[in-house]
């Protein structure tokens, strides 16, 4: 016969909630208070500088107000005036056209340069290119536009001088309806592509090298590899860059205002320029607020459409 030993069971100590529960509750309360204190400046800033102006613009769009006289209720009259004002309608068309061409060119230039910089080159040279491409973004858009206005001048601008070296006649960049918008787009893209460039560089660095090596073993090379492998894996970054780019492009103001002042005619007049002119030059704050509300709705609609389409075209690893 074998003796079987039954393991001794250690008696469990009864829980003493009176010693730990109040302390844990106090700790949780202190954590919530500390988190609230850290979040309070951000929340207050969002409410004061974002929520309140949006609500105020919506309310003001229902009134006629010129700052001097008391506001008078107008209802939907400001919106009816907006939809019958040819200048406002032209500005919306110009802004949408600017958005399409500027964002497309910005993303294309940023992607090509990001692929080039991400290739084989010394690390110090890669850092130089990253800094150089991002540098225009930290400069003032108004100051850049002043310089570019001289560079694109038809008579003594450097751009036409360079074109003359290869036999091209001077181009009226800023005084012709056919070329003024192109000049504004070029200046805007030159300053803004650095942000998308950095996004693409970060996205390319997050793509595993094994995937490219496997694609090379399957025979994919050059453009085929980028179209079949790089772009699908980079699609989340492309979505972020396009959303930010479109939102910024729909609010463009400094470049067309400084370069052409909306001209010639109304060929480069944008929605934000109309808001500025209506509010601060004509003192029609109600009509300006109505245009601003419509621009806000347009931005929200375009952004929602982008996220809707992203379900089909964006691929996550």
C-alpha cells in the first residue's frame, strides 16, 4: 500500500476592503482630476476658437450687419443673395478647380520626390533634401507670394528670363486669364508640397522591405512595383495627405490675394477672398458669414466623400 499525501490547503485570508477600497477610490479620483486639468486648456481652446466662431457665423449669417448699425434679422435672404451673386458662384468654381489641380500636382510632386529621396543615397544627403523640401512650409505664404510676384513678372521676372534663354516668348503669368491660375497653383504647390512629402517619406519607411524583395523575386520592377506594391501599401498615408491637402486648398487666400488680387477679372478669385472682401471691405458681415457657412458645408461634404471612397481604395496592412 502506498501512502498518498494530501497537499495542505493554505487558508485564504479574508479580504479587508476597508483598508484598500478608500485608498483606490482616492487614487482614481486624483487621476481623473489630473487628467481633467491637463485636457482643460485644449478643450477650452477648441470651444473658444472653433466651436464658438462656427456657431457665431451660423447665427450671424441670418442677419444683416455692417458693424455700425444694429443687426437686423434677414432669415435666409443672405443665402438667396449668395446663390444669385455671380461673383460668389465664380469664386466657388475657381476654388474647386484650384483644389483639383493644386492637390493633384502637390501629391504627385511629393510622392515622386519621396520615392527619390527614399532610394539609395547617403543619409546626410537625404537629411539635406528633407530639410530643403520642408523649409518653404515654415515661411509666411504672404512673403513668399510677394517674392514670387516679382519672379513671375512679365517684363523683368526671372521666370520669363529663363524661358527666353530657350527661345520662349515672355508669358503674361499674372495678367492673363489663361495663365494667372496656373501661376497661383505653382506658387501654392511649391510651398505646400513639403508636408505631403514628409508624410510619404514616413509611410515609405513603414513598408517592410521583405514585401519589396518578394515582389522583385516575382519579377516586378520599377514602375510596376510601385503601382502594384508601393501605392496600395501607401494608400492610408495618401488618404491623410489628400484630406489635409483638399481642406487647405479650399481655404486658399494669401497666394491669389497677393499675386493677382483675384484678377484678371475674377479668374483667380476664391471663396475666402470673397468672404474677406464682403466682411472687411464692404462691411457685409451677414453675407460673408453665409458664404463661410457654405464653404464649411462644402469642406465637410468633400471630406465625407473622401472617407466614403477610402473604404474601397485604402488598404491597411
